[in-house]
């Protein structure tokens, strides 16, 4: 069979035209595969090859120099890191003052999460200046606070009897609050693996999710929404005089002033000072700069830190916001623990901050949030002491109950003539409950002490820096022996006004 096939192949005669076509096709294929056919692409290919060869030659000739340069840069970087670490832990000078850098976002006026602001929001200051009464006018701050609280309690009573008016859906809704986690985060980049040196004071205005404001709930004891006015898309709150404070200008600042003094050590016994400011205040201008609260804590030499939330911004109002809610203050302190730990430089210490005892210092209108915290804050076991700086304007029976139920804590109320009668009423209630009290601060015996300290004719506006003594917050911390290593009992007796009454132990 194979022989036949070969025979047929030998005697096969192809069509001449087919042969010519095959020959022409072979010519075209040969032309395409010939080296000369690719002359148009050859220059591009040769140029790329030459470029690669040039770079290869450059690298080969300068390999030693490039390696040396990289080694030098790496060595300088490591030396700089080591130098900074040694300088921060050994050679850094102790700073008793704090430096704050303005980091204000355009149009908003807030600092970043851990930035600071030395200039407050201009629109708020201008609006508040037009609406807030003058501190030097015919109405004294003490009278304003007293009238507001009386009207506030009257509104609560009326709201319990009258049905609530529906204003807007937005006014009755409360945004969800995401609580700060107390889980131990990873170490900070560049931070020491053990504990930071903290040789310098750290002070910062920090945004809080659990801050008193903004607040979209109701006034406690009623169904009346806190933001009870709506106009042109704006929400506002009406105070006891019928004046409307708009949320955007007065009740939207969610920042908190945090301060960690130099040398603070969370491993040692420590305390958190929680400061509630009064009317017409903002944290930077008043609490930090004018009243010098962070500086007083630093000067005391105590192992203490500061947490001061912003309430009504530069307005005569004592509303507590989220602190009206059950456990609202507890959630706030949980978030403060996380952010204090970060400000300190060791996020792993958040759980330690979350267990620290607290001392509440309330000035003037700060008594309103204080009553809310004592009533439903959820942290009664952590409150170690309570200091009222000309702040006893209402809730006298509630303060008396708290003092009688917490005998191991200390209570100090210093006052001007504006609130002298309220302090006398509280003394009477304590006598009825068989709670001893006095008119002096005994050295080394703050736990369990109840003291009423008349300051005489001292300006209400200056009371945070001039009360029974200059810098009263510093004086209180200096007496807390377990958190103040510099305590000397013989040198810390308070200077009391000559009209102070004797100790009552009945």
C-alpha cells in the first residue's frame, strides 16, 4: 500500500497556476522573515536596549558609592533616634508650664483629636457676647445662677403636670454614642516599651464623643426636649429668662480640657480632678488661662490629672447635657481614661486611669452638673471628695443626703455672701442628720471631713484663684497626703476668714 502511494505521488502533475501561486506566497513569507523587513522597529528596540545598558553601566560603576550613601543615611537615622530617646529620658528639663499650639480647623474651630486651640471660635464669642449678661453689670453672677436654678426647678415641676409639646423630630432624637474602648491598644510608635518619662506637662483640648454636649435628649423629670425651639432649620434651648441659646453657638462644643502634670506616674496612688466650670466660660480663655486650673494642679505637686468638660459655651446656663442620663458620667470617665492614657504616652495605662478615684470641683453654675452626677452618674464609689467654690445655689437637700451617705469622703464648700444663707441651710440639714462639720481644713485629715469656709468679700469672678486661700484647688491637692509626696502637715493649715464659725460636732 505504501508503494502504491509513493507511485501515485511520483506521477502526480500539479496545475501550473497553483504552482505559481505557491511560489508567490513563499516569496512574501521570506520577505517578512528577512532581517531587513524589521528595519522600522529596529531603531526603537536598539534605543531601549542602549538605555538599559547605560543604566546597568552606571550602577556597576557607582555601586560602591551608592552602598556607602545608603549606609550613611541609615546610620544617621539610627543615631538621631537614639539621641532623641536619651534626651527625652535623661536630659530633658522639667517644664512646669505648658505650651499650647493653635490647631484650629477653618470654619469649625475645633482642634484635632489631640491638638490644642488657644483661640476660641470667633462666631461663638461674638454671639455669646451679644446675648450673655455682663459679669460686671447690675446682675451679679451669683444672682443669675440662683434665679436660673429656681426657674429650672419650677419648669421641672410644671413639666411633670403638663404634656410635652412636639417640636421637631430631630429635637427628640438622641444620636447613638459610641463608647471609647478600654481594651489595651498597641504601643505608640517611638514610645518606650515600659513607661514614658513624662518630664513635661501635657495639656490639650480633646474632642469627646461622651462630652455633655451636643445633647438631643429631654430635661430630666419631664418629657420636655432640651432643644425646644426650631427656627429656619436651627435648634435651640430656651433658658429661664425666655432667651434662646442656639445649639450651634452654645451647645455643640464637645471638647474637654485634659492636663497631665510633669512627673505624673499612674503606677503610684493618683487622683483625677474633674472641674465643672460656671456661667459664661470656655475652657481655653477661662479655665486654662484665667482661672489657671491646670497650673494649680501642677503647682500642687500632687500625683493628679485634670479633666474639665465644656458645658454651655460662654453662656449663662447650668444644663448638664449627657450627664443627665443614667451612667452618662461613667461613660464619660471611661472615655477620659483612654484619652488620658494616650496624652500621658502609654495607652496601656487606660485601665489604671479608669480605676482612679476622682475629686469633683464645681465652681458657680457647675453645681447643676454636679447634682446630676451625684444622682445618676454611676460612679459614686469613685468619688473621693467634693469641693464647691461659691457654688451652693440649689439642691441643698441632695447635697446633705450625699454627705450623710458617704462619710468616708470629704466635702468642702467655700462661699461669698451671695451663697452664705444656702450654706447655713446645709449646715442645719447636716445637724439634723448628725453629721459633724467644721470651719477649717485640718492638716492630714481630709477623709471624712466636712468644712464650710467663708471667704469674705471676695469677687465671685475670681473665686477659683482667690477663695479661703489663693489657688484653692492647689491647696486641696496639697492636703491629700497619699497623692502628694511633698506634703508637710505643719505648713498646710488654711487661712480662714476672721468671721469663721467654730467647729460643730453635734
